[in-house]
C-alpha cells in the first residue's frame, strides 16, 4: 500500500531535473549511509570523501537502504513505522513512503529496477514492491528473523538469510515463491552472491560459509571469525570482505581459498560493507564509531575515515 503519492514526478520540469541529476550522479559517484539512531540518511561525495547532504527522516530505526539502478531514488527501511521511505536523489529529500511488513530491516532492487524486495524481520516475510506503482505486489513468508538479503545479478533469485531459524530461503522472482530452503549455521546474517557462489556470515558460529548457487550444496566452512555480520565480494571474485563486530575490524580474504590476507581496523562495531562497481574501493560503516571507512582494495589499506557520519550508521549503499 502506498502512503504518499509521488505527485511531483508527474511534472515535466522535475522530470528534467531528475534526469539531469541522474546524469550528474553517473559521472559523480555517491554513497548513502543510513543512521539508525540519528534518523537520517547521509549522502557522501565519494570523489572528495565529504558529506554532500544529510536527509532527516521521521521514522526511527533506519537500517537497510538501496539505490535504484537508474539512480533516481533511494529506498530506506524504517523499522519503527513499518515503512520504506522513498528519497529522491534529485532533491535529496523524502518524497514518499510505502507500507510493508513488521520491522523492515533490509531492501534490495532487482537489476532492472522493476521490483524492490524488503525483509520484514519481525514479520518473517519479504514484501515485494512494484517500483512503478510503489505498492506491495506480494508478501512471501520465509524463515524466522530474516536479516540478510542478496539478489542474483541476473535478477532471477532472491536469497534471504534467516537468523533465528538458521536457514537461507531461495525466492524465484518469476513466481515470488520460495523454491528452496538451505540449512545454515547458527546466526546466519550477511549474504553475498558472486558468480556461482553464495557467501554467508554466521554470527553465532563465528564462521563464513560458501554455497553453490545452483544446487545449494555447502562448499566450505571457515571458522575463526569474531561475530561476523556482513560480507561483500569484489566484482571480479578475487577478494571478500567480512566485518567482525567483536574485533572492530574488516577482514580481507582471498575469495577462492578464503585465506585471510589482512585485518583492517574499521571502527567500533562495524555493521556493513559495500564494494564499488569497479572493485577498487570498499566502504565500511561503524555503528559505535560513527564512521565511514574507505578502503583501497588493491593494497587493503585505509584511504580515508569520515568521522561523525551519523549516530549508529547501520548500512551503506553505493551509486557509481
């Protein structure tokens, strides 16, 4: 159900402004950070590592966010209001909101931008938003406490990490139904897809597991992490980055062997990691450190630390 109409997008003048903004965004890379406790989304100019805008949002408990593939909008989950806020990147302002399930925590777009999938942690479900109408087209039951979300590059499958039930739900985007359920280790939370592999963090088991995307077969289990909570893989599939909540660090791994190459300080309680489309940089939010750390993936060294990015920055999304 749509809460507010985005009537402004019907005006030709704003459409031209929006298209111009998207064109600028294509040349000027941005990052978006959701701050869970300060109820804001911070827009980061990634070329200069400076804050371009701070967007206040009335809904408390901002957690997940994603940028529409064409760069026109950012969707952000508002746990306290059971809403997804819609931000216009043309104006850096909230232009609408969409009612979803109970305690939405993560959101991701299909590659064509036609649909957005939202995890409802308390509801144990996934809301599917038709982005053209900004209405919920389907609600899909999954496991208990879904907290991790990834969509395959071809847009045919959605993978959901269910933390309490220790399972991974595989959803077909064609039918919006669960087609398979994989057994996971305790505290499954972060999830990423690269090629034929699915990388999954298991917070309570202190492990990183890797599955075969086609079959769901468990390929490997690597122990020794420290409350891992998020994972991202470079587009070329050579490196994986895992945030460790208890060690205030992100670990850089060889994605093929899963050997730890280095451990990089990432602020107190790192919460999320995102890798740029060209694979050259990784960005890590620190919940209690209030920072955004930029990492050079070629050298696995810190390029910049943006301090006081917000209060409890929980997630980060990038637009090239």
